């Protein structure tokens, strides 16, 4: 289809650090000329935004539906790690994401998952070995090796880990990192293994340390982990080495905004506009060698029109010369896609989640408690006095210490329990099959009956999220790998907003209770987590 037209506006040459009135000619999806003119409308034309690290699955939307929302905010592409669906469905899941993404006008740049499963201390639905990783990296639709979460394996030169990194280097593709808190010689060793990015920095000291060894830093601001406030100064201090990402973005949040919101916040901080746009539009294209271009002559016509350089309200989004969004309306269709999944477990009862005092990690008559931190993936390990009822440890809403359960969804096994602080519930429970990284069933609640009802509700759907209070239940089914819905993204976002509000009404002050819960089984983030195999000490990297 011919896509030939002319558009006029204030053209932003980010690399040349110039803004000038111009007429841009597009022919057959390519920018054929950019001509300076005397006057042009007071709107700004610039390359589209790139999310430099995101798990599409965390939006609860399949790729085509994610794109339908993202283009409204000027996002034209994502560096997408299909790690989540790979942990459920293996290589088949990766191809599912690629195939669906190709059905809409959007640039999905998928990686080869490096850590499936992420650790040996949990049960995943699949495994991807170094030979399979090498096969994926040979695929033209795979652009990089996804985040190497097994940083102990890198430091201790695990053979399988090093094979995956070597395969990426042999294919000429970059390796993404994941090394929360790693600094000094350990960080240097990790980076020198050929790992080029990190999105897990939560202090500026950590980020600067990694930058000193040549690593690129991705400033993350998602629905759970929010590191922008801690790291934004890096945009001006290291303009060629910073990118912006969301990592995990829930559907209601994606309806409201994406990378454009971070640009607006950076401008409000007084940062240099060209440095901001380098991080948002240019650096990902250069680092990952993306074929999207930089909105220059002979590049694909991937550009956006924004009303100003303050709020970054997007008037139009063009992908390969096609108008895909205008003034908040998306022209991307909803795709009727097939479903894939891995789910084979039975309903459970209250007796199966009882916790006896002798069977739970304790010292000096105190039990290990996970402390959830709003806006962070990292947790703390607390030692608290247990609340005992009928010789069993139970939730205590007065102390805000609640029972948490992880239940294997791939085969029949006994559930594992822990206790967690800061969810704040006064009644009810929530459950989810979005539980990084292996995506078993995870739940938290104030009483065993509510927890069981929430868990069994998602089992009935073969994947989803649920909320139970004293009188009602809400369930959002996620039939694609227990992670995503095939429905229209606005319908999913509305359903999620309803169940999220219900979860908060249980008493939680967390910004995103479901997103926070989904990371409480993420063993590769310190300090204390729970897997389907038991309570996990992230500092010693072993089960209690």
C-alpha cells in the first residue's frame, strides 16, 4: 500500500540538537526528504518512543493488544523480553509472541530468554537450554539475549550460562543484564562477561558504578518498580548511556501513558530536552541496532507528532508511514488470536495451607517475614513474633503480617506458605497466576478461607487474578499462558481497574497490590521470597 504524503511542523533533529520548521515528505513508508521552510505549524515532529525493556505479558495483553494502546502515547517499538511466557510454554511461547506481534503495525523487538527457568529453586512450565537459545538467536526476529538474571552463574562461570552469552556474541547481538545491587569487582566481572545493560539499579550510586565499567543503564518506571526519581539525573550526566523502560506495565497504567510520561517528568526536572529524547528515542535504536531509523532522510517513516515539549501529548503516531493513532484514538485492530497454556493442578482446601510452628523458619522464637516495599521489587527479611492460634501460625491484621501461599500450577504438589508485611489487608484475599518468574499461583490474605477461595477461583479459569472480600468475588481470566487476555485492551484495562480497586478496598495502601504480589516469588531479587518449593533466602541463594 502506498503511503505518500507531506507533513509540516517543528522538526526535532535530536542528534544534531536542532529544532526547525520543516516539510517532511514520505513516500512508500520511507522519509524521502526533510526540507527546512520559513514557517510551519507549532507542533513537533520527532522519532517515535522506544520502551527499552518490557515484558509485554505483564500488561495482561497479547502483543497486538499492547500495541493498540502503546501507539496512542507515541510508542512505536519495544525491546520485549518474552521471558514470562517462555517460563510457561517454552520456545513455543516465544514464537507465539513473535507471530502475534507481526499481525499489527508495530515494532516488537523480541529477545531470546536467557533464564528459563530463572533458578533451580522453583518449578516452571518449561526449560530453554543453551542450544535452544542459540537457535533462537539465529532467528532474524530475535534481536538480543534477554536479561541475564543468573548473575551468580556469570560470576562463577557456569558453563551453560557462558554458552548462552557466547551464542549472543557469535550472533552479533547484545546481552541484557539483571544484577540488582551488584557493585564493585563483582559488577565489573559481570559486565566484562559481555553484558551491556542493566535496568535493576535502585540507587544512583549503583548506576554510576556500573556506568564506570561501560554498562548502559535503563531507567525503569513501571507499575511496581519505580526508579525514575532516584536515577533521572543520569539523563544529563550520561546522555549517551541512558535509556527509558517500563519493565512491567499493567493495562490500566498503559491506558494512561507510557514513555511519553517519563519525558514529561524529565522536562519538569529541568533536564536537557535533547538528552531526554536521546534516552527515549535514539539510544535504544543505536544500542540494539534497530531497523526503525531515527526519523531522518531514507529512514522508515516511524515518527510522532506532539503538541508540545512539556506534556508530550501525542497528536499522531506513524509507523512505516501508516497513521496508527491520532488524538487518543488507535487505528490498530483487535486480533482474534488462539490460546496456549500450561495448567494442570487441582483445587485445594484450608487444611492444605495450615502452618505449624515447628515447620516454619524461625530463630529465637521469631519467624521469618517478607517485607514488601511499595515501588520496589527488592524485599527485606524481618524476624517477627508469630501469632499462634490452635498451635498454628496465622495472619495478624493488627501487625499487618499476612499469610502468603505459592501453589504449583504445572503438576500436583503441596502448597508452600510464608508470611508477609505491608499488604495492609483487613479482610479477604487476592490470588494470581502472574507470579514472576515461574508463574505458579500466588496468594495473600487475612484468613485461610479467603485465600483458598481466591486460589480456587484462578484454578477454575486456568489462569488469572482474583479478589475475595467478605461478600463478593471478582475474577479476571487470563487464558493465554495464565498471563494474558485476548480481549480488547480497553475491556481488559477496565476489568483490571475494577479488581484492583477491590483489592485496595481490602485495606491496602500499595500502589499496585497485584503487581507487588507478582514479584514476591521472584527469587533473583533479594532478600526474602517464596517459591513453590519453599521460603528462599536471596542473600545466600538457597532455600531455608
